[in-house]
C-alpha cells in the first residue's frame, strides 16, 4: 500500500507539473510567442504518466489477487 501511495503522489506531481506547463503555454500563445509555446508543448512527456499509471495498475491487480486469495482462505475457515 505504501508503494501505491507513493505512485499516487508521483502521479499528482506530474499532473501539477503539466498544469503549470499548460498555463505557460496558453500565456505564450496569447503573446504570439509560438516558439516558446512549441517548446513548452514539447516538454510534456506522456510516457511519464503512462509509466506511472502502468506501475499503479500492476500494484492494484496484485492487491486484488492478494485480497481474493485471503477471502478464499477466510471462506474455507
């Protein structure tokens, strides 16, 4: 569970970082600073969010399997 909490914090940090970049992007667009806007847009790396989500999903599946195994043991007892 601690690892899931850590991953959730990392995901939240990535969401916050992206939000800041998006705000900067729209400000640059408003100033017609297209070079800066493109630079900002290019700095968003979807692979970071996808990797974090994959790690989280893997742990979630592992937790489900452990809980299911525990319930089967409990049902037998």
